[in-house]
């Protein structure tokens, strides 16, 4: 079997520490992280109009060489909101300069790519115990089968392209139908772009009745039958449309397990690939009762490293409920034509060649699927080449902008949400930021007429970031997912779990499980320009 990429043992153990945004390729020499990194110095927060620095013991500090943390509180609450001395919104900023220390900026999931976990657990599962981290990709729970066992985890899928250490975990949105961007971390350097993904399987045997030997793979590590919230690309990456894809531009509305209104872009004839990062049982038919396109019994096979197809004797003829063997793939299909094709290839002893490709659609460059690359599924691009794309809360027609959520109060519509942002400033430093406020589920008591503000418009975070010199920035998952954690000193040397303090809001809410994280950790060989 041939593939378009190969991975080495211990993938993800080597990265490059960079100075600024210079894309160097020196291999990372992993360093042992101290048991509890303490703040090594204090630093002065840059002044921001409309914000005051929090200068208590948890305020401005250097978390590690090259990693600064600034906390701000707005000087004046938004008009009509949180009056009478009630809590004001908070802005937290991490500024990361690899020229000042050996650092690694990467993304990570928890125990399994198909499962959601809180940021703290994801950071603690990382062997390097990161200095700090934030939540990352947009994602959605996939639904729960009516016969799900008690305690069985609900799988999740990202809304767009996600990659970890060169392993593709989710396909890109169709750029014609969704305005999502991606955060690419290559050799630890972040940049924002739009990507497309293409996947296919090619058999070395032709079907007996004729027909294609090559089949387009619709996605990876998700329930076949319906992409959630994000329509997938309907081509193979070179303009060849999948003839089996229906025109489902509007999608089907349904309410997910968390009570949110969601959209499923249904496709009852799909090929979906699962890799061993998935870490969950493969989906059974009718996993999501709200959509009908995943009901097919379908078929699934193991693709061995040499491309041969196997089915352990314990597997039933119906797809689902299987573990992906380590180092292998499982190909699952739904629909009459895909099922007939895969069953014939399996019976004929065919070998399949996998193709997986990620392309930067802005410059047409293929992004290498090797251990130097992570990709996080983002949303709107907030700042581009120093230009604030959201300078105000309303557009020229007076319509509210950045409406991640709409909260109606009489005739007034407020677009507001907690915000999670990653950017790069004019000195090439990476900036991680969160904007948060009191949450809707913790209203200010005793004053029913007061609006409980939750974060803000995009403009409320882009304005202070442009003051900090941020040149490019992307919006990641926000709302109740917004989380920023900073590692604290742990006085118990026998405690292998790090103590992380949450800086994601002004109330101590239960942490929400998320798809993945973006973190900064120690490790690497300090590299300077020209070095």
C-alpha cells in the first residue's frame, strides 16, 4: 500500500522552536519540564484604552522565559449593562516570544480524538505539562444511539479541518458554503488561512460489472451520513465532484444533546475513514435519531498497513461498535452503492491505496501531513495584515455584527459571546487571548432589569488586540467553551497532575468539554534568526 505521507514512531515528539515567524526546520530536542514552573519575574502590562491592568499577585507576570501573562478589566461597563459596581468583563492575554526561550506552541486533544474533554484534563494528559493553554476547534456532539450503554461517551466531530502531528482528524468545510478559516501551527509558528482537504481510496481490482476503482472519501473520524454545522467539500480536491453527494445546501435543523439548534448536512451515501487516533467505537447505524441519513447498515473493513482488507471474525455484518486497531484504519460506508463496492473489494481480496491531502487554498500549496503540522478549526478571521475586520458592533446598514448568539431584549438585539482568539503581533510573537464576562447562567441577583453581559462583540476583542500590535487573528470556539488555564505551582511532588488556574471568566463555572486545545509548553533548542 502506498500513501501520500509516512509517519515516524513517536510522532509529535520532535518539533522546532522558532524565533519570531521564521519557518525553520531544525528538529526539536525535547527538554524535561520542571515539576512546577513558577513565575520567574513580573512584567508591566501594555496600556489599553478602556481597560485597566489587574496588578494583584495573579496579574502581570512572566510564566516562563518568553511567556507573558496580562490581565485586564474594562474601566467602564458597556452602556446599560452591569451597572452599580457589578463585575466588569475581563481580558486575558498570553504573549509568547520563542526568541526569548525554548518554547513549543502546539495543539492537543485528550485521550481520544473522537471524544471531548475539559482543557485541564487535556493539558494534564500532555507529557510535557504545558505552561498554559486555551480551548481550540469548533465542534459538535454527534448524538447518542437509543441503545447506548450507561456511561458510554458521546462522540464529537470538529466543524472543519483538524490535524494533529500530521494526522488528519476532520475534513475542511466547503469554502463556498461556510466562511471558516483554519489556524495552522507548522513548526510551532501559527498562521491563518483557508484550507481544503481531499481523501480517496483506490482499489487494485476493478468491479466485476465495471465502474470506478477510485472512491472519494467524504470525511474522517465522524458518523457517516451527515456533517454537522459545517458542509464538507463535495469534490476530491481537484474539482471532480462526488456524483453521489446530494444538494443539501440548507441542511436539516435539529436540537443536539446540549439543547442547541444545529444543522446536519445529510448525505446517505458516504465513505468515512477512521484512524487509530479516533479512540472511540466506530459509529453504529442511527447514531443520531434526529437525522435519517445515517440509518444504513452499511459495511466496514480494516485497512492493513499494506492496503489489504480484513474483518476479524468477531465483527458482525453491520457496521459499528468496533475499535480501530493501532497503526491501521477502518473504512466505513453507508448507502447502497458504497456498500456494494466495498463488500466486493473485500470479497475479491483487493488492496486499497489511501490518499489524504490538505491544501492551502490561498496559494495552492499542499500542507505536508507530517509531525510538524497541527491544524485547528477556526471561525472568522478577525484581523488581517493589521486591518481590524470588525472595528464596530454594527455594519453600515446598522445590523449587528459577529452574532455568535442573539439575545433579544425588547427591540434591542445584542450579539455577544465570550471570545477565544489566537493571533500574531508585529514582532512575530504569538498572542492567545480570551474575553469573558459573567455568564448567563449566573445572573446578577436582585436586579432583574440588568442585562447580564457575556463577553462581547468581535469588536470588543479586536480593538484591544490591535492596540497590542496584533497583525493577524482568528476567532476560535467561544461562549461556554472559552477557557484559558495557566499552570500553578504544585507543592506535592508526588502529584503527577498539574494544578491549572482558570482565567476564562469572572465566575467559577463547570468546565465544558472541548474538542482540542492550543497550548504553550517548554522544550526545544533555542533558535535565533541566522542561527
